[in-house]
């Protein structure tokens, strides 16, 4: 089975077990499901969830856990993490994810923002899963200084900009970004748009 096939099977298993709980797919798997041309296949499956819902989903997935939940704090990240093995796929459950960088603080508010703004994708032919909005991936990768990733995301963003603008606006109004970083992101989008339209 292909990497994509294994990941979709893993997602289908999570969708069955975690029905009724708000979680979303992020990272390279989310981009792959959207059809973005990644330079390499995803190595694992990243699921974001609010801290308030973490234990509920963890308990449902516990038979597949390879470690116990821990609070992880680095220079720029804060989250509750746990890992699972499902359908031959490594799954990382990330609760209450916060990124603090460049004077900004970005929190992945799943129930409030990311799931309502998400794109629904069907996997395994019958299960709908929610992938984080491109606006999330854009900000996340700008904050962690990954131009290889955010340039790819901006290429997709400007192909259907009207569809993504509301998510960008919502994420910016519900988080703490410096005026300089907001200006930088919007200017990058404008530059990318101009380059495409030439």
C-alpha cells in the first residue's frame, strides 16, 4: 500500500474512533490531502486538538499508544503530545498547540476556529476528515521560518484567494501577531499574486 493509502487508512480509523470529538489534520499530511506538490511524502500524521478534548481522544486511541501524554515546551512551541501507531502509520496527537515567535503568539484553537474554517476531505472512500485551513499553515510556517513550506502554501493560497481570505482574517483577529509580521505576510501574498499574474 502507498504512503497515502496507509495514511488514509489511519485517518479512517481515527475518524471511526474519534467521531464526535473536534480534531483536525495538519502538517504535511494535511497538505498532501489537499493535493499540494510536496517534495517528499509525509512521514507521520499530525492531529491537532484542544487541551479540553485531549483526554477524550487519547482514551479512545489508547490501545494504539506507543507512549504517554507529556507536556512539551521548547523555545517556540508549547503542546501536550502523545504518539500512536495505527494502520502502520505513526500518529502524533498535539493538544493545545501554541507557537510563540517573532513577537507573536499563535494558538491552535480547534473547536473555535480551525475546525469551522477547515476543508473537509474524504478518506478511505467514506470518512470525512477536517484539514486545517491554508491560512493556518501559512502563519505556522512563517513563524517557524520555513520558506520552503510557506512558499508552496502561498502558491496554493493565491490560486483561490477568495476562498481562504476569511480564514486568514479570523486567525489574525483571534491571535496576537505584531503589525510588522502581519504586514510581512500580506506583502508576501501580494508579491506572490503579482508574480503569478504577470
